[in-house]
């Protein structure tokens, strides 16, 4: 007898699922779900780097650079998940704000988190997290709130992540050691500055062309966009070559954002 009523049971179950599921989803804003996905992406990436550093698969220095170069582009790739609502940028800012708070708490000693210290510091001193990593995260929070889905903001974050990261990687390599020094800062190499320029140019052009298809800014001919990105990369590379200490992250961002605003006005 049961098999005769099975189609009816299946129909009732399907209708119940269709009615109840939207109600459950409606209790969570679309941008809240996007934030959960972004947390999954950034949190997973952070955890992977921590495990690699803890198991000494990579050095502390390498883990720090992986975080520096990888977190930003991954975060930018999460931006399309958020809605066009004016409040979307505030939802999106929660992700970098959480990572910034994590770095601050670990660096200040308020939270004992040796894994975070190992993945974000050069020497293993937790106090380092109160400078570079905290400023890096603060720049991302400010950029999200002030330059949400703007070409200048995207290019500035790319310069901060890809450009600054590659400059240090190449500068610390045998190529950087053999390279001529920057005249106004002997601690830095021309090879590192060239790596900054090329990586910012390549990644910036890719993000600029890709996000333009989403309608975030007026489309530009590819040549014009690439020429503008090259100017942004050149100015920000010049700023990176200065001896600015722990303030290089905000200064690179500000220089890139100001240049982009002038170039693409």
C-alpha cells in the first residue's frame, strides 16, 4: 500500500522543502552569506599558511610573504560575491577587520597564538605583528570602506600585495643580491623595484580588465587601461624604493590610489 501513496508523499515533501527553504535563507542577508564564503576562503588560506609554517615546510619569512601576497588578491576575488547594496562594503570589511584584530591580539599578547605569530612575523617576535601586519590589515579595511569597487582602490591593493610582495621576494634572492642598488636607498635593489613594477602591472591589468566586465567602472580600451596601470605601478614602485620602514604599506596604497585617481579621472 505504501508504494501507491509514495508519489503523494514525494510531492508533499518537495513542496514543504520549497516553502521552508526560502524562509530559512531569508533570515540571512545575501551579503551575510557572501561574508561567510569570504571567511571560508580567507580563513582556509590563513590556516594553510599556518600549518606550512608550523611544520617548517616554509620558513617564517616565506610564510609571511605568502600571506602578504596571497590574502589580498583572494579577498578581491571575493568582492563580486557581495550585492550592489550600499551596505555591502560594510559586510565585506568585516573579513579584513577580523584578520587585523587577530594580528593585533596576537601581537599585543592579549591572545596566545604562536601559529599566527609564526606565519606573520619575520623573526618570531610577536610584537612585529603590531606594525606591518596590523597596518596592512588596517589599509584593507579602509580601502574596502572608502574605495569599494573603484578602479583606484583595486589597483592600490594590487600594488600593496603583488608589487610589494614580489619586490621583497626578488630583492632577497640571489638576483637581488647581484643587482645594482637603488641610489637613494642602498638597502633596496633595482631588481626588486623592477619586480614590483612588473607584478603590479600584470596583476593590475588583469583585475582591471576582469572587473570592468562586471560594470564596476566605465570600460576602457585595453591599451589605455594598461598604460594607466603602468603609471600607477611606476609611482608606487618609486614609493616602495624609499626607506619608509613599517609605514610602507599605507604609503604604497596612498600613492597608488592617488595616482590612479589622477590617471583615470
